[in-house]
């Protein structure tokens, strides 16, 4: 090289040294920061991708934090609800103990009531003081607000979750296509003896009588001075009327006629003196009116041929001791070898036996009834008393007979019957004798309906219905034995029946039906509601706000939020169809001294509500929060890996780059030194 103004070699060496210095500086920066991209110039496209990933990672990080906090809130509420559950179980134990009133003194029951009052106060305190960072959780402020209270056919509603979206409102439309049904088994009238069309006729045709069953009126027409009427006045009777027209000889009896009628059977000879105008009486019978003279089974009694020397316008038999065992007692007359009176407590029949050919005075008849025994143990005068036996004078001889026997208010069994009745609550076995009316069967079934879950109605055909609605409701009748000629089993339309669940749609989506309740769980609505028993009325309402909203995703949109309703657990709000919890307090309608059975129903329903709320919160925490937390963590890890592959430095590669850059800088420096010395060689040309 002979030119010295421009040292091309030096320039080239300088450029190479500068590049090596840049590489060395970049390697040092990457190794010191751990990042491959430190400035936009390092990798513009990579920078855009990494920054987008970093934004998502930041959102996920906060979402994880939100989910963890939401879980902590639910845990706080669940812990408080656990204490409420413990208190409710204590209250239930006190209620059950107080029901043992035969063994507990009034002071002990009062002490139990004080403990219940204390527990109710504690529950109210928990409802008001359970907070998380100053926000109350169990006072109802976290529940949804809706217009469902204005819908008359809704008996209960629980809005678990609702996504109100931008509008802040969800309109709910419920269309019921099929109402819930009870299980029902019906025994037709063919299973019973048809109601007697009774007529009372004098053997010598001097008198007739007729009964209009449908019109609920008995009319007895006497055409001579001869008719005698013996009636039964039962304890705790309904109102009935009887009137006798002396001029026309007509006795009209009006009542509800739902009791047994026991007619006079074959002719009964009466030899006495009487004035027809004396025949007048008033009847009040528990189930209607009862004539005497036949067995409860609906068959004629033995012929009565006793001679009565004195009688009265009316025989009244009054129960003098209270109790259901003395209701619906029937008086019947029969003839026999000796004069006596006896009471069958199972069939509730007071039988007066008149000795054939004997002369019986009014006083004797009264003595017979008062001296009757109950199952051979207790004198009947403790339960029965004959009164108003007034002597009258008769003229002539009269024979009274009944053409038929039966029941004026419906049918009676024509044979003995034993059957087991099963329902969703349990099973009971019933044993009825021939002649038992449908009303009595229904009453016996209803008496234990709380243990079987089955009720009975004898208004028309005898119908056995489940207390509950839905496919779980059950009525099962197993006829164990039936007497000869019995037709009850054959009259059943079915021996086993189940109910049907409600069928409905909510906003066009088919709901899950269970009895009268329906539920739906979609991405926007988790709802449970119960309609009135058997209701088929469509309705609509709106959810207008409320609920606790949790941000569970990185994007602030309604799809990445969850709104949960937490109702109040105060004693004024906890409860349902059976009543409210506060009613168990002292002086309230369901306190231990006022209604212990009602208290038991309320506390059982309240425990179910609280347990259901705990289960719902636990489900939300487990399936929504915890699963969301796992998903967020996994997503965050994947995004961080992707972001790291773009942005982070590869130390192995950068270490190699550093070594290379160091060597290049050193060599470049030496080369530049040599290049700068090259122009000196020109001086030798001058020498």
C-alpha cells in the first residue's frame, strides 16, 4: 500500500472491531439481565409477542389472587354456617326431649325453652357479625334481588348463581306443561255394601217410614197411635234436627248422615199405652243419626219379642267421659234369655238385650244401660248414662220392623279386612271389622298419616293419596286378609301407585323436575324453585340485581365472572312451609309449650335449608373456585413458558456468544494496531 491519506485496512479493522464490541456488549447485557429481548431493536416481533403474553400472565396472576380470596370468603361463610348447624342440631335435640312431656316436669321444659331462646339469639348474632374485610356475608345482603315474591304460585325460590350481564337483569319465564301429581289408589263403591234405603213399617201396616239418602232426610210417617222411636245422642255431636207433626203423624229428621245406621231388625212386639202426640224428639249425633236394633256389620239383629210396659218419647245415651274412644257409639237392641246390657269397645256398640216375654219398665232400661260393662272390666256408667226415660201410656199393640240395614252416609265393609298401607314415610297395618264405614277407615288412615305419608278421603269413592307429590311419592295397599264375600281388594283400581314430577321449561330450557320443585343450571342461571302443590300456572319474574360477584378470569367480561347468592340465616328468614325459626322462641306459636310438633317440623326444615346452603357454597368452592384455580395456574405456567422461550436469554448460547465476541474484540484490536502501522512503510521509499 503506497497511499497514506486513506488507510483502508484500518477502516475495515475498525468496523470489525466495532461490530465485535457491539456483540460483546449485547452478550454482556443478555447475560446480566437474563433476557434475550431487552429493547425493541433486539427482536421487534418477539417483543410484541412477549408483551402480549406478559399482559395475559399478569391478568392470570390477578385472577388467581381473586379466586383465592373468593375461596377464603366462602370458607369464612361455611365456618359460620357450621356453627349455625351445630346450634340447630342442639335445638332439635331440645325439641325432641321436650316432646317427652310425660317424663319431664314443666320446669325442665321451661329450661329447654330458655336454651332454645339462647340458641336463636346466637344464630341471629352469627348472621349479623360474619364478615370478610368489613362485608357481611350471612345477613342477606349477598342474596339476589328478584320480583319472584309477587308470583303467587311460587312457594319457595333459591337463586344460586346468575349472570346479569351488561343489562344487570335476567328475565325468567317458566312454562309448566305438566303439573306434579300425587300417588293415588282408589277403592270404588263396589268394595262396600251400598247405603241402606231403610224403611220402618208396622207389622200390622199401621205405619210406614222412608229414608232419602241423597237428600239427607229421613221421613217417618205414622198412621196410628203406635210408633216408637229410639235414637242415640252421641258425645260431641254435630247439629241435627228432628220434628214430629202430631196432626199428620210425620217425624222428619234432618242431618249430615255420615254415621252408622243400625235398624230395628225383625218385628219387636210392644204392648203399652201411648198418645201419638208424645212422639217428639231432637237428635244430635256426631256423624248424623243412628237408629237402634241391628249389628254393626249391617245384618239384622236377633228378633226382639220383649214386652215393654212403659216407654218414652226419646232415649238419650250420653257419653259422660271425654275421649275419642267414646265417639260414634251405637245402641242396639236384641232379644235373649236374660235381660242385660254390654259394651263392645272395639266395635263401639252398646247392646241392650231384652228377655223374651219379660216386662221392662223405663227405670229397668235405664239401669241396664248404666250397668253395662266395658269389655267386662269397667262399669259403663263411667262412660254412658241413660236419661230422659219418661213413662207414657200406649193404646194397642205395635210391631216395628226395618226392611234393610246399612249406613246412611256411605258404604260399609261387607267383610272383615286386614291390609298394609305403605307410603314414602313408612307402613302401617289396619284391621277393620265388617260394617266399618268408609269414613272410619279414612279417619284411621289419616290418624297415622304423619308416619306413612298417606292420607285418605271418603267424600266420594274411598281414595288413598300420598301427602307428597312427585315420582318419589308412593301408595301401596297389600290386602293381607279379607273375610268371605269381601270385595274391597277387587274394588281397588290399583294396588300400587306413584306420583309424577313437574314438567316445565325455564327460558325455553327443560328444567329438572322433582315433585313440585324444578331446577335449572346453565352458564347464565342456576335456579331452584318450588311451586304450590299441583300448580300448573305459568309465570315469569325478573332478577334485577344483588349477589356476590367474583372476577375469576383475566378478562373483565360477564363470561369470566361468577355471581353467587348467599341468603340470610337470621331466625326471621330461615324456614319454609312449616314456619319460621323465630316461631320457636318463648311466647311464639311454636314454642315448646304451644306446639312442640310444629316446632319439630320447623327445625327439620330449617336444618335442611342450612345444610343445603352449606352444600351449595361447598360445591361452588370445590367445582368453581378450586377447579378454576387449578386451570388458571396451569394456563399461567404455559403462557410463562411461551413468553420465556421468546424473551428470556439462552445462557449457553449467550456464553458462547460472549466468548466469541471477546476473542473478536481482542483480535480486532490487534489487527487494527497492525493496520494503523501499515502507512509507515511508505517512509522507506523516501529514504
